[in-house]
């Protein structure tokens, strides 16, 4: 959720300013986390969620059961369905199914944000089911807000039972899997604040329909809210006319990015009157202006509502705080898509395999953690020799800062993720959060950008190092290791990560971190290429020498397929060529040879990545940018 509110462009809010600080104040601690994934509102940038079908079925039965009970009133005013001891099977069944799903999530959570994602998706499903139910003919719409205590109780019972079970009977599962600082405020808001369960959207919230007599969640009628709100609005108008510098500074902190001359606009007024700091100041201003007098607005309001000013204000604050928290939930839910039954199984499987679909079914893995990932290793050449020479550790660190600080910006530009720094190298992944068609192309763009950066650093005298880079695509496992109560180490593991690391090596150093041969103290003798201008070559024994960019056959096949590249040949050199629309350059993938690694059953065909010299032109009509 943090990324949703940090990426503020295009964020439409009505009651909140949308700052991280404000959200943290509303929820009492840091913003609840969601999985690493999309933050945008575009259709292809939402969290796709598949909820357990029996949960939806039991929820529908529960809604029908509660509605019948509230509709069939006996003579004394009590609900007949509940007072006459009818079977509460729908309540029990829903709680049991919800408990099963929550237990399943806790077992797989590992601080991924899965619990929060589930509650956002589930609350969206509840609100949609209620909307669907109450738009039917013959259903009394005024009962909708009377249902909340029963929905709240069913959700609260299941949540607290499962929480107690794992907190007291399962050792430290909650502490380990969710973290010591896990914040349940989001879940509490969804269960207790009513609006996340009853409103499909808060964009057109109608207070007159919510603040009705039988709504037990809010102890404020619409008439009382309107009168208190009007009193605060009038006081705010007086404060704005005075333009006290200290007050204007308060407003600037509450509405960052809004010009002071826009404070009197309706949009700004609503946000100010729903801000706790502003309301606190207005309350003090009431007192300072003698608001307790017989003819004061406060006294008139107490006579009109027959309630004390302090009670009215407490209920008013409780209501607008619930509305603001609910708007945060609503904004977060806009990045969640709950799939229906209209999708085919093949489509769902594709989304799941790409890491785009979260399946909250208690019979498998929620999120596909074993999937196709592109790994880039970038290793500095000459670092070991420099560290063994007369260069101090401080100077070495300074040189590496100059390289890696710039490298990090390049990785971010092309939507990669720095998995780890390995002293004199970096491991970069594409497809860690979810697989996209751009992963292989972005990996190649990143590799080219890093080599261009290194050339510029050498030309300016800021480094004497070179870089060996490898790019490999293959199935890997996304792993989440618990470091301590607060920290997780998230990385990718598996055979293909190992291969990517070996491909980044050069001659006798290629196996330093990965090759058993080097670990046994039996390095291969370094040989010299016949063409000294080549930065990537393979000797007769299948040993790779790399001070350029090596790309595996697997990555080449994916990139060529996505870019619709074509076979290419120049003299004895052959490979593939495609036009990259983003870089506006012709990309060359030149076949170098087959590399052999000890312990790997097959040789690996490798290509050298480069850029065609001269003007960038589309090699053929079929060449397109990676889609």
C-alpha cells in the first residue's frame, strides 16, 4: 500500500490528502504492506485475485440468512428468525470456511503482504455481493446497514479464533511469518468500520443513506452530522478570513501541494473539515471565541439536537475517521481485481504461471514462486588484483560506489531489481514480482546501458575497471528467508541462477563463486584469443572468456520471439538482429560458441550482445520493439 500513496500522480481522493504521514496516522503505525507488484490503475497493472469459491457461496448464504432474520419482525419488535432459535448454520459455515482460508494464508505468508491482499479482495467481494443482493426486486434497501453487526461478528469471530490459535498454540508462527511489527489496523478497519463491507466505491458516498436510525455502527444521525459539519464549516470560513500565519502553516502541512488561495474551494474545505489536526484547532477556536455562551453556535446546536456538544463532536470525529480509513481501503482496492468465472482455465493458468494471479484456495500455493525469471550478473574485472595490490580498502570502496551507484539507476530505469551486491558484482533480476513480456528485452537494455556507463567512467578516468555481464532466462524459485523479526531476504534460487552466475565468469575466474573446479584449486589455464578485439569468446575446451555481454540461447530465443527479430550473418559471424524501438538502435546477438560447465549435463550456446554501428534502421519489416 505504501507504493500506492507514494506514487501520487493521478491519485483521486475526496476526504484524505493522501500523504504517507496521514495514512500512517490513520492506521496507527506504518502503512500496511502489499505484495511486490503493480501499483497503477491500468487494467494490466492490478493484483489479480482468485478467491476460494466455497467462501463466496457461504457468504451469499449468510447474507440471505441475515436479511430474512431482519425482515421477519415479531410483534415485540425482535427479529423472528433470530429470536425463535432458528438454525445458525449459515453463520457457522461461513466462519469455518473463512478460518480455513485464513489459516492457509498464515502458513504461506512469509511477510509477503498476502494477508492484507486477501482482506482487500474479500471486502471487495462482500461489497459487490451486498450491492447485487440489494438491487434485486423485493429486497428492502433500508436493511443493508442493519446487517453490519452480524457481518462484523462473523468476520471478527473467525479472525480472532485463527489469530489466537496461531499466536498461542503454534509457537511463533505469527511472529515469524508476518513479522513482529505486523499491523492489523487494515483488517480492523475492514471488519469494524462498516463502509469497506457495504460500499462498492466511496466516490459517490451518500451520508444521508448511511447515517440512518438503525445503523448501529455510527451514533450520529444525518441531521446531527449536517449541523456539526455546518458549524465547523462556518468556523473554518472565519479562520481563513483571518489568515493567521500559524494556522495557514497548519493547513499547508495538511494539504501539501494545494495553493493557499485554493483553500476555500469545496474540495479543499471537505479535506480540511475531515482532518483531525484541523478539527482540533477549530475546537480550540470555538473555546477561545466564547462558544459556551447562551447564544453561541454550540449552545444552539445542543438545543437543536438535545445532545451535548462533547458527545456530538466525539461521534462526528469517529465518523469522519472511519470514512477516511475506508477511503484508503477503497483506493487500495482499486488496484485489486477479483476474477469471475468468465475467465478460461487456460487464461488463469497463464496468469498464475507468470506470477500475476494470487489464488486463495486452501489446496495449493497462493502465489506461483517458481517461474521464468531473467537473471543478470554484472562482475567487475580487475577488482581482485587491485584488492591484493597496494590500493586501500577505502579507495576500492570509493571506486565501487562510483560504479554501483550509477548502475542502480540504470536497473530502475528498465524495471529490474537488484537482488544483491556480491562485493565486486551485482545480481539483477527481471520477473521477480511478476513475469512480463518485456523482461528479456529490459535485461538486454540494462546490460548495454551498464557497459556504456563503464566506457564513460573509463574515458573520464573515474575507473580503470571493466565489466563482464551475463544474461540468462530460466525457471527459478523466488525464495523468502527470515533474517530476524523485522527483516526478510528475498532472492531467487535454483539451477538457472547458478548458470547465470557461471556465464558471467571469465577464464580461470569464471568459477570462483560457482564452479567446483575452482573451489578445488584446479583452475583452467587462461588462454588468449586469436582475435584480441573480441570481448567474448570460447576456447576449444568450451571455456568462456567474458569482458563483454554474454547472452544464453534461452534468453536469445525469448528476446527474438518478442522482438520478431530475424537471422543475421556477416562473414563467418551469424546470429540474430532486431530493431529496439525504445533504444532506437539495431541490436545484434552474435553466436560465439557452446560453453561447457562441470556438473551441467548439456553445453550452453551463448551469444555476444552488441549494437550495430551506423544509423539505426529497422532490419526488416517484421522487426518490432519487444512487446
